[in-house]
C-alpha cells in the first residue's frame, strides 16, 4: 500500500476474491493508502484456482499420495486439472454459505489454469475492461497474462514457469500510459 501511494496510484473501487487472505491483504493495502472508504466488491471469480480433490492437502501430502511428477503436471500445466472432488466434500464450494448466491453449475469441482482463467475472463470482459476504458481506477489484482502480455493468453508459456508465484499486476486506468506493468512476455 505504501509503495502504491508513493507512486501516486489511487482507486475508485476495490475488487477482491471471497478468500480471507485476499480480503485481509486488501484491507491492509487500503489502510496504507488511506482509502478505507472505498467500496469493496468481493467476487468468487477472483478466487485462486480450485485444486479439486487436492484441496486441504499440503504439497508434501500431495506428493506422497500422487508422486512428484504428477503433482508438477497438475501445477504447471495449462489445461490438465487435478482429480475432481464430489459434492459431499467439505471443500466443495457449494457447501460453503459464502457461495449461496452462485449458481451451483458455475462452482468448480476442480480447475486447471485454463478453467480458472475462463472463470476470471467473464468478469474481465464484462466489468474490468469497461471500467479501465472508462477511466475508473480499480484495484483488481488481475490475470498477469492478460494485463502484461495481452493477446498471449494461450498458456503455452506457462509450462516453462510457475504462474502461482508470479507477481500480481494492478489494473488501473494507467495501463494505457507509460506506467504499464513490465513483464517478461514470451516472444
């Protein structure tokens, strides 16, 4: 938050997922920027990837159960999801009251990165892009490959990196200026 404030960023609205860690992080950022008064929109479409039957397992438990090579395939591939969980699982979003207003057919049983991107792109196209183009400043942490590497969203380059550890890029109306985030996009 302090770095964003020092760099002159400001926002009109803030977007975050429905996950506690993301919400708390946003609160810290807004407090540091003295923007606690901003409206906050929580949306499940900004949630991190759903790992299906792997939800609740730590990395070591997952490796012990499925093997290191298989775990790397699930983590680094673009379109191969982990095994799905079923509706009886405590990790199925449909069993969590915070998703009561989301149609059950939209809730994931597992997600590849591609499926996660597809979920995100619904709001990207309907909400964030029009807001950015209108000049509204929002604090949505958005898909780095769509902001930093537009037109290169095939996911092919993700096989060579670990997208889960990439730095988030902040979407603001300044994306159209020289302050656009810098990234190492594939050529």
